[in-house]
């Protein structure tokens, strides 16, 4: 087992990893930028190393600085968390070259699954259902037009190196295709330095459902059931739940089997998710694979009573998995609390938290790195907390979430708490009747006067 793990991340996920390491008797090293000097992950780690100034390009994305921090502290493993370098094949490779265990996928696996066009080809070869679309990257506009006619409108153009909705365009008719092709390529080039595009059939009334998987070093994988991530804004998840209200036992078995097939085909090591689009007829199609721990992993932990960070560390240390699949015994919901103003188009709201009261009670979990007096820097993702409620039934979990949101007080900055509170009363959400298009029709009501 590892003696010391460096966490190459910040905020709540860094703190989350530190907690599990402490429970396992493993020493921890926090790295931090100058903007995060007062963050809790710095305070609670056994050692902390400053790796650069506030911009992530000069700190959390600076591979030489992180490797140097690991070497001077004698860390024998690095946990990358999510975001930043967690799916960076080069970082995984460099860790291996420096004899530091990367707690995640190998660089070969990340390269295979990180590029969406390559991932799709791999999944087709593995026999996993895929959305009809182009065979790899589109050569030019004539190839784009020919492919669109072949699979039929509506179609979705996607940047092969994309993420967060950049370089994506839904096209409903041929006359709109060329303009969409040009603008998507320009956006992809600016955002990722790569204007490679591929095409997929646009799935109507889609739900975004992911299967949590864990694979070990022997090539064996298991699944821990699904999470429904369909409530999204600009392709960014806002809330997640498990089990999905759309799921049937038969569909769970089919999707779980497909996810294991995908993981075992590439001999996947570590925790990851196989992401699917599911249409209104419950046909499911492979979308992408995330070769890291997910933001929303706590809801899975709550319904199957399993520490996924611990599982990641054990697998990385060579411990084989049991091979058993896990199914939800309870219902769990996560609301991502962001420092954003939902009444101003979710505009980021960094600044000082002058007063904080956090919710508690049975079945309430809060993963956060903030405290009263903490200054939220403007340099990073706006998420400040994940509020998770767990109960016997979905309705009980919703009721618990309403109560927890009412208790949650954050003063000094705007947060998405009012949005989540209204979401929990929305008739379509209450009925479990939502798709990835849900937010297009969601209207936030004015806050009631105190």
C-alpha cells in the first residue's frame, strides 16, 4: 500500500481524497496556488506545497511543478481528482516515468478513450451500442454534408477534442449545416487548438445516464449502477440522482453489462464512468467514457455504501476487485451549489463568504471546502459545495433536500441555492419527467421577500 499520496487538485475533491487517505492510514500532500493558501485542503493535509500563482495554467496544470512537489515530499502516488490533469495522458505517462503511481487510468487508456472519435470506434469494436454517425473525423465540408444525408437530420456536430459544450452544434436541416460546420470548427480551434469534427445522429428527448464502473489490474470490471445527470445547463450538470426515475431493472442490467463490456475490452484500471444517451424508447447509446472519479460520485457511495476513493486507491495498489456488481438500496440526490447568480444568467459570483450555516441531520451529506470568512477566488470552477440527501424513497430524498436547502445559508456571495429550491418543487422534476432539454423551459421565479 502507498505510504504517501499527493493530491494534484484543490477544493472539495482534494479534501475528499485527504479524508479517505487518513482513514486508510496514508499520509497526504496538498498542492496549492497562492489563491488557495487559506483553503481547507491545505490545512488538513499532512504536508502542503505551493506550486505557483493563481492562474491554473501556472499552478494546477503545471506538470513539472507537481512532479517536483511529489519528489521533494517523497510521495509514492498522485491522485488527480477530477478536472485539471485527471484525464491528461501525458501527466499519467510522466508519473510512470518518475516511478510515481498515477491513481487513475494509464496514458494508453486515456488516449484511447479521451478522444471521442477514437473512443466511439473502440466501443463499436467492443460491441457496445453507439449513436449512428461519422466513421471517425470528418475530412471536410463535402464529407460532412454526405454523412448528414446518410444518417438523416437532425444531426449533432461535435468537436473531437471537445468538452463543456464547446464545438457542438445541433442542426435540424441541410440549409443550416454549412454555417454550423464553420462556427463549430472555429470555436473548437479557439477552445482546444484542434478543429477536428465528427457527427452523430441527434437523439430526441435524450436522458444522460452514466454507469459507474471500477476495473482492476487483472482486467476484471464491475458496475455500481447508474446516475441520471440529465438536468444540465450548457452541457454542465446541475443535479444528479440515483437510481434514475427513468430506469427499469431490465434496462439497468443491459446498460450495466454494456459498461462492463466496454471497461474489460480496454482492460480499464480504476474508477470511471461509461456515459450513455438514452432515448424516449429506452434505447441507449454510448456517448463517452470518463477515465476519472466524477463530481457526482457521492450519490453512488450513499446508495451502495461503498467508498469509491478508497476503491481507486486499492485498485491502484494492485488489490483485485470482488467482481460483484452493486445495486441501489436507497435513493440519493446531489445538488451542485455554485457561486453563481441564478437570477443573472448564472453569472459567477466570487468573493468573501461573510456568514455560513450548513445543513445537517440524518441522510444529509455536505462535501465542501468553504467556511465563514473564506474568499472564493475568481480563477477556478464556481462550485463551492455538493449537497447530498439520501432516503428510502425518491420523494423522501426530495423532501429532505428541500429542508436541507432551506437550512443552507451562504451570505456575501450569490449561490444557486434558490434555483435548486425551486427545482425541487417543479412538477416535471417531481414526476421524474425530465431530459437534457429540461433547462430550456425552466423559468426561475422571483425570490419571496423576507
